[in-house]
C-alpha cells in the first residue's frame, strides 16, 4: 500500500471495536477484543499495532472484516451501532478459528449524528472535517465514509473479500455499491442475495432517500438487471409480493414461501436461475430480523413468523457451494435493546453462526 493510501485509510478508519466513540463505556468489551487481536489494552499500543497491520493490506488474501458502527439510518429503535463490537466478541467466543483467519480492517469513523454528506451544509462539513481530520477535505458521514474507504481498500487490493458488520441496514447501500463496481470492473457477473423481514424498497422514508428502509432501491440500478437480486424472509410489508416484483423487477420470497417450498429446494431453484444468467459471484446481505423474533429479538424491528437458523444456514451453504461469495454483511444486531439478556445473547450467537458461515465461504472462495 502506498504511503498516501495508507494515510487516507488511517484517516477514515479506526481500530476494531472503536467505531462507537466513547471514553469509558464498554471499555471492558473493547479490552476483550484488543487482547485477542493485539495482546494489549492500551490505546496507543492498539493504534500502533493496528496501523502496522493495515499497512499490509495489499498482500492480504481471503476475507477482511470491516465494522460500520452507525445506526443513524435506522428509524424504529437505535442500538445497532454496538453490533460490530459485540458481534466480534461473540465470534471470538464461538468461532475463534474462523475469525482469526480474517484480516480485520477496523471500523469506519462515525459521528453518530450524521448519515450522508449530501444532507449536510458546508459549515457542518467543515466543522466535522476539523474534528475528524484536522481540516482535511474528506467525507465525514458514515455512509459517505464507508463508500470512500471501501473504494480505497479496493484500490489497494481488488480481490479482497469484505465481510462488513453493521450498523443499521442503511450501511449496506455504500458497501454493496462499492462491491458491485469493483467486481464488475474485474469482469465478473454478480448477483445479490438479501435476507430480511422487510423489503427495504422504499424510494424514501419521511423525505430521506438513504435509510434502512430504502437502501436496496438505490443499488438495484448498479446490477446488470434487478432480476439478479433475490430476497428471502419477507413478511412485514404493507404491499403484496406481486407489487414489489412488478415495481422493481427483482425476485422475492416471503418467509412462508421458504417454508412451503423448502429452504434447500428454493436455494437450488435460485441457483439454477442465476447460473442461467451467467452469475459467477454473489453478495449476501443478512438482516438479523430475517430470523424469527424467538431467536433474534435484539434488533430494532423484531418480527414473528420468520425464518429459523437452520433454514438460513441451509440456503447460505447451497449458495456458497454454487457461487463465490466475495462480499457480505450482517446488520441490525442491536445487542442492548433486547427484551432480556438471554434474548440478546441468543441473537448474538445466531448472528455469529450465520456470519461464520459466510466468512468461511469467503476465506475458501479462491481455494
């Protein structure tokens, strides 16, 4: 990595688990993570070790982890900003071997009151640039920083596969756009798999076009065709499946469809259709509320009658056996909003299990 690019990524990113700006809050949880990663809990030592690791980016193969600790694009309950830290610690507890095979890029820097630079006036942008970068003219809002930093990562290493941890689902907007543009620049035909209870196909929500309920609308045009996008687990929407499919041209399967058809059978049907389209690689965006609220209550919008972990695991395994998984995210885990400590723990454990499946597939994608 060139010195210029190394400096730029050091501006945009911070060490793993540090995406939520605090002084003492959750220090013990950050310490648990940094002891495993860097064998230290001292901030300066952590930053030095992380910076040294980041300088090796150009030579990394396989899967890299990126935290996007932003929940400003959510709209029901907040708290998904803690997802990156808590999920990393659960991965360490439950799937350490998988986690340690990945390169942790760290977290993007987050000013929690901001969402996207397009919504800011010049004075606010300048003030935020002074706070974050000492006046350097760089992006300042989480969605803008996420796009800029992932683009920068791909400039240094086009073949890196990024597993991102959100954050509310708005963070998938810049991540998926950057991934599609990168893979298509390499001549790859790509498809998008989306697990969710909600369609995320609003054109805007209360006048805001980039948010948790609209992110997918704004990446469909980046695909070769919207029919290369498949949704699974939908069940909370005011309009019919036929409306969404005809309006946007994608493929949508509600949770009841997955159960009626069968997870494996539906995955195989999807694979056959994507292969006929010449798809070579896929991105999986996994909103934890695709799962039933009995196993995923620690999220902003838990929903009943959802998918079960074994159904999602079956589909993920089939998809990643058939296609290279070169990008993925896990979003909307809000560990502190669960109705009980047990519910939060279960959500994290299930989220970590789904994440580990995707990370394993990304690690082995070129083997």
